[in-house]
C-alpha cells in the first residue's frame, strides 16, 4: 500500500501512531455544542449498503447521519470486549473508528487497510502497549488537532483531567471536552484517558450507557497492565 511520509503533530511524541500533516484553513472551533445524548458521530460513507435500519444498532459516535440522513457503511465491523468497533476507510486512510453496540452485525474486513486496523486493534486487546501504525485521515480544526496531539501524548496507564489539558493548551475545559468527544480515532488516539476531576467524565458526548462501559473497560485494561508491570516490593526477612 502506498503511503505518504508520516509527519508528527506538534507536541506529539513518538507513540507508534502515524498521523499525516493536517493543514486546514478552518477557524479554531472552541464553542461547538455537544451532540445530544443518544445521537452519535459518524464521518464517512462507503459504497456498500449496511444492514437493515434498526434504531438500536445505530453507531454511538458519529455526525454525518444527521447531516446526510444516511447511515454509515463500514469496511469492517469487528468484535471488541465491550461490543463492536466499526472501521471506516477513505481511500488510503482510516477515516474513523466507531463504537457500536454488541448486537451490531459483524462484517469481515473488506480491504487491506481495514484488515491491518482490525489486526492492530485485536493486538491491543491482548497488549495495551501494542502500537498503532495506521494512516489517519486529516481531520479537524487546528485547535482540535492540538487537543488530539495532547491526548496521544498521555502515557498508557495514566489519565489527565479535562481541566489539566485545558491549562496545558491555554484553553477552556469545555472546549477540550468537545474536542475529546469528537475524536474520530478513539483507542488509536486514546481519548478514554481524559477524565473529569470528579470521576470518569463522559465519552463521545455520552455520560452513561454502553459508551461509558467501554471507557471503563479501556481504562481498566490499561491500568491493570501497568500494575502488572510494576515490580513488587521486596521485604528483607
């Protein structure tokens, strides 16, 4: 597969995530309203029809359903410990990774890139230190790209609060929260590591239900691995 040379985002250390140079003339978006609860985000459409329209199977993180009136079609729908993940492809890039409910029909990868993404996600289920080496489609305003770069720099097994990220970026916690919720590449860009000062906070603009269960699973998965690698104290008899 031909790829353009990867370029790191400013402030993003090497994490195994390939991110292409994101150039945009969009103005910084600090005041975007959250998607109402129960409505998701979705960015891309593939040419293959998706399963029959069942409201309980709509993606739980997407936008274009509301703007186009159409549902997404995934290059792959793979099992996850907390449900399903849909992978959207745009040409030679990953366009979005979408959380889906456990009853969503599985769909085997239909191209090399979605196969690579599925294999890397499956490796992450076994080992949260597994790097993601995926070409991510340029997306978002300059401000959101700064937020996503800061999120990608959070080490596995650690968390940051919305307020701490906001202070780091010279922004407000609400704007940071909106950018976290609009992250099109969850897990690869680990927005689950951003929490509230009073608890886990939200996830993909939701504060309860399946998505919060997914966030709790991801945090537990990473923190448990970090604890397992911590040497135990030796007591001298």
